[in-house]
């Protein structure tokens, strides 16, 4: 059993295992007898105290898996270092103050982006991971966002209505249909606002607008582009953005 645990938990040794109908707890401890100081980098081996750290990991057989890690706090013996006491770091396994392992967070992030808040949480619970909608949305917010599309690279866009508050205030949602992502949200609906935005992006060749024939008629002659209506992708992107809010 110890060899199996060490195969997926590097730098940890198995102390004990507790299992129930819905939960598996692995009590583990670090092999290391020392750790470099995070401030000055000097190796420290003088132990200050021991403490237990509880971290949720990927489920096993649809059962919640928890790691209860016995770890150490060390003294930094470097007289010129401001860090007197520090805890053992488990880089790669979980974040400094994290309650979930990095691989579990990666799975939740994937589910959040693919399914959204409530559906993603429901799928996670089916897999044995107890999370809520807010946790899934938090994973999306914490993900590093890709660099925005350069204005020189935008060629095909979709335009649709966006409700800040339904029945009261509406804006204009603009999507890059080639990169499948929202690139801008304009504060209102008037054609003049959209026309001003298009003038700043002269590389746009195709504009998709779901219906709203008046919009297309008013835009004709203002900006040179190809009109494409009733594009399903714009609606899908709108629903996705609403789901993730």
C-alpha cells in the first residue's frame, strides 16, 4: 500500500488509512527532514513543531479522498534573515494555503469551463467531489486569462444584445467568432455606438447579427463589411457568458 501511495504522492510516506462508505482518509507524512527557507534559501533542519494539514484530493471509486498530512515547521538559523519560522512547502501538490490538491483544482477548472456553474458542480458530485456552484465559478475567476485578441487580428465578429438588467438596461456583446471568445461589451445598443467601435477595428470583414434587420439596414453604408445573420454561435457564446456570471 505504501508503494501505491508514494507512486502518486511524491515526498510522502503512508502512516495509516481510514475508509468508510463515502470517505477515504490517508494519513501521510513527509520524508524530508529539512527544507530551504522560502525567504533566504538557506537549508533548515531544526524543527520548531509538528502540525496536521488536511487537503482534499481526487476521489477514489466515487468516494471522497482526503490527505491528512503530518508536516513540520522549521527555524531559519540565518541571523540576517527576517523569516524566523516557516512551514514545509509541498510545491506541486497543493498551494500554500490551498484546501485542495493541484490536480483536483485542475479537474474542477476543466468541468467549470466545459459545463458552467450548476452543471459542473452536479457532475463533480457524481464523481464524488463535494463542491457547489460558487466553487466552480471561483475556479473560472482564478484561471489566468489569455491575452486579448489584437485589434489587427479580428476578422469575423458576432454582435448580440446583452442585458445588464433585464427589461431595464441593455448593452452590446461582441464576440470573436474565429477564436470563440467575448472581446468586448459596449455600454448600450444604439447603432452609432457599434459603428464607432467598428471604425476602430478596420480589419473586420464579416459581422454576424442574429436578426434585428433595422440594425443591418442602418449599418449599411456606414461600415464596409459582409452581413451574416442567424448565426448559432453568437447565441451559444451569449448563453455561456450568462452562465458564468
